[in-house]
C-alpha cells in the first residue's frame, strides 16, 4: 500500500482526458487567487489617491493574508469531511463575494473587509488544487503536474503586475477585482462535471476554529499596533503599548490552545526537529521580506523612479521574474547536490547585499541599476522557497508530511501579513504613505523635488534584515540525505 500519497480513492485514477480537464480547472481556481494577489500591488498608489486614509493602505494586501493564514490548514480537512467539489465551490464562491465587495467599496475600510473575505476563500485554493491533483493523478506521474502548478505561479507572477498596473491606470482599479468573476465562473464550469464523478473517502476531523480565530485576533492586534504607532500616536503611547500587550496575551492563549486542542491549527510536536524549526522560521522572515517588497517596490518605482503606474507594474517584472527563476532553477538543480542548502544560502546572501545597497542609497540609483538589483533580490529570495520545502518534507516521517507542509505554508502566509504591516509602519514613519494620496501624480509620477524627500532606505533595510534572519535560520538546517537518493 502507498503510504505517502493522499487518502486512497474508491476507484482507479481518472481517464487521461478527464484528468486533464480536472487539473485545468484546479489550476484556474489557483490562478484566481495568484493573479489577483500579484495585480493589486501596482494599483496601491491609485487606490490611496482615490480612497485616502493612506496610513492603512498596506492593509489592502495584508488583510488578505491574515484571513488566508487562519484558514489555509483547515481547507484540507474540510475537503476530507465535505468532499472536493463542495469545498472548491465554497472557496471560489467566498473569493468572488470578496471580489464584489472590494470592487464596489465606497471607502478603504470596506475595501479592506472585502480583501479579508477574499482571503477566507482564496487561502485554501492552492491547497485544494494540490489535493485534487493528488486525487486524480497517480504518484508516478505527479511530478509532471506539480510542474504545471509552478508554471501557473510563474505566469501569475509576471502577468499580474503588468495587467494590474495597466487596468488601474487605463481602466479603473475596481476592474482588477471584477476580472475575477469570469475567471471564477470558468473554474466552476470546468471542474463541475469531473468533480461530480470524483469519488472521495470521508475522513473525520476536528476543525480548530478557535485556533483560527485566535490567529486572526493576534495578527490584527499586532498590525494595529504597527499602524497606529510611530507618527500617529507614538511607539510608547498607551494605545500602542495596550495593543502590543493585547497581541502578546492573544498569542499566549493561541499557544495554550495548540497544546490542548485535539487537532490544533498547527502541529507543535514536529517543531522539535531542528531542521523543521529552522526552515519554517526562516521561511517566515524570507516571506515577510518578499511579500512586503511586492507591495512597496511598485510604490518605490512610482514615487522615487518617477514611473507611471502601468510602467511601475511593468518594471516589477524584473523582481518577479528573478523570484520565479531562482525558485525553478534551485528547485530543479539545487537538490541534486549533497549540500543542497548552499544554493539558498548564497541566494539569500546576494539578496541581502543588494537590499543593503538599496537601503544605503535610498533607492536613488539609475533605473537600469535598480532593475538589476531587483532581479538579483528576487532570485535570491526565490531560491529559498524550494529548499525549505524539501528540507522540511525530508526531515519528518512520511506520516507527518502533510502536517509539516501545512505548517510551512501557515508560517509563510503569516510572515506575509506581518511583513507587509512592518514595512507599512516604516513607510508611515518615512513619509511615504503621505505621498500616496497625490491624485495628480497617479499616472505620471510626482515632481522630482518631492521624490528627493521620500526615504525608502528604511523599507529596504527592514527587508534586508528579514533576508539575513532567514539566512541565519538556514545555517541551522542539517543537510540530511534526501529520501530516495542513493548513497
């Protein structure tokens, strides 16, 4: 019996044609969330000019990650309880509801709420895509289909910023969310027939809804402290200190919940392994830097380099392409050597060095130099993703594979939310957020005299710190021989 795959099905794998249709539908559902997330970043400055209240603008992105973090590990269990088709429909439906709320939002608070609803739906679409592919594809052929997932993410990483910048500048930023509707309906129609016929074996689970609520509560309290601190109320004000204390208390309650829940949101016992603990912690900090940069690099290109919104989205391709190439190259070649972590170590060191250059100069370098630096930064951060995944999955017993992978994804998503909030706090202190509401500059860029007063140094410095902490964590990983490799 195969003990490494998903729950055994009650029928043989689907016929090739139906299998392909099912996989295409799952990938379209995954693209729904991936493209949306990548396309919103270039539109941030126009959203700020349109809705105001720019101190909370980073929440437009981070609200998605907060709720997605809470539900990511629940989706697999819900799919086991209720079936793949029901769970996929619920995820896509919730995501589309959030898209409608976001597209029609009259103010920033409503837009943030819409993004949080999107996260509740989109947070599990990647998990569901992988689960459905595992259902219909035999293990011997699964590697080919996993490559399709990587290709879909590569497409979203490049197409998202370009389409988002173009739509925001030449149509309207609200249209970015409306595009999700036909994509979502297409995924539902494609998957409907095959998923109706897909057999699944029900498995009983206990859903840690209290743990999910505590994750959201803790993260939101911390994000509020980062948003209201600094220039608004001061880091030592009673409001900021009270929020930080409440976040610590909620976090302590969450840990206590993990220790006594029947099926906790994240499994603490596997963290006893040094490699798992180091790799997941490193992924948290690397993802914080990576996702934070995807939000603030378009703003940097617009406010400092003076590019229009659509050109800023186009210029972001260097960073996103670097991340995709770094991940793909290291994923294919890096694990073929015995000391497989070295490629990620070198990549993170290079990324931290380039970020240090950007921090020292405040990003005031020629655009061609900035593009080259962003390419290296993206490649260096991207190299971390496959290595940490392989290290974690290789370090645990086969029976803990799903739990370990879920933990890694959980901390990556949580790191994204915290990273955006942290860089957002730095943007407020540096006066960046105040310039996001300049309506006349939304398309053409702001005056050169104003650009010279904007300090992006702290943004790049914090991202460099995240890369360095990730590098330190990687150094603690043991290069254990990979399972299935001879010698």
